[in-house]
C-alpha cells in the first residue's frame, strides 16, 4: 500500500512536475517506483494479449467476463487464504462503488470493441489524448488554472501527431472510429471519477479489485447476449495458442487490477493518465516485434509525437482564491457603545 507521503509533490509555483521529474524525484521511493513499473508492464502487455486473443476467438465480452472472473476470483481466494485483506461485499460500499464499476466496465467494453475494429496504434493515439481532456475537466470542475505555455506546446504536439496518424491510416473504418471516440470519452471520465471514488470510499487495494471486477460481471453477461456473441463462441476453434493467450490475459488482468488501483491511490488523476500514456512505448515495441497488424512508419511517427506531447504536459496549479476586501461597514453609535461595554466586561 502507498502512504499519503508518496503523493506527487507540488513545486514552489504550485504546479506539478513533469513525469520525468516525478520519476527522478521518487527514484529512491521503492514502493512508488515498483508500482509504476508494474503498471507499465501489465498495461502495455495486456493490450497486445487482448488483441491477439480476439483474433483467435472474436468474442470481446466473453473475454472480458473471463478476465473479470480471474481478477475478482483471485482477490476473493487470496483474501480467504489470509494472504491479503479484502473488503467483504457490503451494501453501503456496493452502492458507493457501483457508479465507478459502471464507468470501469464501459471503459473495458469500448476498449475491447476498439481492438476488434482497429489496430493497436489507433487505440494508443486516442489514449494519448486523454490527459488533455482530463486537464480541461480539472480546469472546469476542479479549480485548476489554464495550461501553461509548455502545456500548450504539449497540446499542439498531440494534435499534430493525431493528424499525422489519421493521414497515414489508409484502412479508415467508420465503426473503428466510432468506438475509438467512445473509448476516448469514457476513459477520460473514468480517470476522474474512479480517482474520486478511490479517495472517498475507504477500502483496501485488493478490496477495490474484488468489488470492481465482481460487480462488472453482470453487465458483461448482458452484453454477450445483446451483441450476439454466443454464435461466435460456438464456432470458435480452441487450440494451444488460443488457450495460452487467453490464460495469459487472465494472469495479466489480475496484475493490472492490483497495480492500477495501487497507483491510483498514490498519484493524481492526471499523473496516472500521463503514466498510462508514457508506458505505451512498451506496447509499440511489442506490437512491432511480435505482431504484423500495425501502422506503417508514418503512423508510428505520428504516434510517437502524440506520446512526446503527452509526457511533457505539466499540470496547472490550483486557482487562487480571491481575497475578501475589508469591510466598509462602520458601526453606528449604539453599536460602538455595545462594543465598548463588552470589552469592558471582558477586562473585568
């Protein structure tokens, strides 16, 4: 678990440091460093595994259910064995956590649909735009100042990289971009709202893993029937490669659930978002190395520009509260007499 002392420090100007400065300043903090590394590895690898899993068996919601059962079931078993502390299902906590679960499920669902229709680089490009939306929402709703000049440069880098990628995307697919924009909106809201839930609902990290995954299973089952995935499941061909990839996906789903909630509790919503973007460099390397369905050199170049812009973004400081002007009200004579009388009594 991370203590409150591990939260990202503000600079003297009130602004938060860049991800590079954050990494260096916390290098001596083993828990935070381990949390960042763990999240980066699991997040990057799971994206590739899920894309490969859907090529073998095109049932995104069934895959989602299997991974939810793996993560939620593992948390429950670990808790029963006494290895970790897991919060039991309690109605007050379920009610408080349910909106976060719905947002979490929507983010997973749109992510799976993106992987079904688009390549991995397209998903990463849209993922790179999330920090900007989060920053704007923090300005509108969380009393943050407007971005600095450095941050405006970051915005332009992300916009330019996205345009470069769009130009290079010769396999334009309307369905793919529909799900990509849906994923962008849902994930942006997820970053803000889940951070709010993590801070407001007191639970252990494994308790959040348990609640989040178990409560997401019912809507996933409903989507299986709404999307008519039962037919694809009947026609699926199960062999050693497909089963192996699905099994690895389950293992990494457990790991990312724990690492994700652990890191959310340690850093701000925007910092968590930027770390998530920066770690996609690992995804690019894996995708180009082991997968033949990826963007060309121009598309990958645009993606790298997006990532560069996202990582140099600097969170704005909080808005300064306006000082209250001194009161121009002058007491009347009767009020002055009463005040003097009160002072005299106090002295006595």
